[in-house]
C-alpha cells in the first residue's frame, strides 16, 4: 500500500509540473498579446498623428473664416444703419 501511495504521489507530481508549465506559457502569451496590442495602438497613433494635426489646422482655418464672416455681417448691419440715417 505504501508503494502504491508513492507511485500515486509521483504521478501527481508529474501532472502538477505540466499544469505549472502550461500556466507559465499561458501567462507569457497573455503578456505578449497585451504588449503587441499596445505596440499596434501607439504605432498607429504615431503614423496617423500628421493627419490629425492637418485636420486640426483645417478646422482652425474654418473657425477663423466663420468668425470673419460673422464680423462682416455685423459690419454690414452698421453700414445699413448709417445709410438709413442719411
């Protein structure tokens, strides 16, 4: 009976070592997966950044143009008041 218990414990030890190795490999792949996702995210942002800056510049130019158009509209209102006063 003691021999059977010893053989069983040896078999359990082998199984536990396989489980630990599997867990280690799984954790390693999980970390590698996260690193790859982060690298792709930051890499894509690095390559897209010039286009984002260009869009910001265009948006700022459009805002300036709209502001100038509004100022011109208010100036025309003042001119109309002056002409009515004459």
